[in-house]
């Protein structure tokens, strides 16, 4: 979730003919599906090969703040390249880099979930996330509302969340159930925002960037839905 959409002088796809809009939307959501499937396949490979435990140990041996900082940088760079690069290869490279980064950052949480609650909790969290994504997407497509006004709220919400995460790491306090619920709400707002941008603001050649933004918001929701599931097992 970068909370930004391409501010281009090119005509947004919403102003084009119905065939062009339909083709753009189809490409966007096919790329989103591809990103989600790629994420899942990477995780399956890491767990089946035994690399997941090794990665989790390595990541947990350093400051979690550094891990999150590195992840944010990769995410920002990926989103920036996907939005600005003229080369399709660069856009796809940015999406691939972001998916791989997400897969790696998720490893410690997924390992913990598997050890603590078994694999079923992961599937349950994934199902709830996809259900929520589908419902929020339907809201945008049914109402045809432009949710770009959420951009500033999401930006400030993201900054506050990062400050709380950093404070938790530095001072050693836990961010509990309320924080997870708040972050799920933030991710839901991001899905509304990103889906609205797909409908109203993206130019025709930015379907990869659109898919990246949607994937980032879905991943954010999945992370905190899974944390909430795990908290309920305590």
C-alpha cells in the first residue's frame, strides 16, 4: 500500500471506451491473481524445502525494526518503479521484487502460525482476507464512488502505525488485538482506495502498477487477519 496513484497527463482508462476499460481491468486483476499465486508458491517452496525455518531464525536474530525498514524501502522502490518506468520489463521486475520481498517478510509469522496453531489457521486467515477483499471490491464496483479522498487518511494512518511499531520494538511493548483490528481497517481502506484508482485514475499502460498496489493492500490485510487469528488462540 503506497497510497499513491500515477499522476500522469495521459488519459485515465476511465475516460476511454468500454472495451479499453474492460481490457485494463481484466489485465490488472489477472496480474493480481498471478502475484497472489506466486506468493503462495514461494511460501510452499520455502516450507517444503526447509528454508522457511532458516530464514525465520535469521530474521529474528536481528532487529525487527531493521527488517521492517528494509521491507519498506523495497516496497517503496517497487511501487515507484512500477508507476514511473516506461519499460514493461522494469514494471514486471518491480512487481516480482515486491512479491518476493512480501514472501520473505511473511516467513517468520507463517512459521510461528504453523508451530502454534497448525496449518489450518493460515488457510482460515487467507479465506477471510480474500472474502474481505471481494466484499470491498464489490462495494467500489457497485457504488462507482471515487474513494481517492481516503489517500490522506491512509497516509497518516500508515505513519502512525509505523511509529507504534517502531516504539514497540524499541521499548519492548506488545501491540495487541486492538492494533491488529485497526490495521485490518486500514488495509480495508487501502483496498477501497486502490480499487477506486483502478476504476477512475490509472492510465491504460499501468495495469502492473495497479496490480502491485492491490497486492500490497491484500498482503497487509492478510498479515493482520492472521495476527488476529493467532491472538484469539492465546
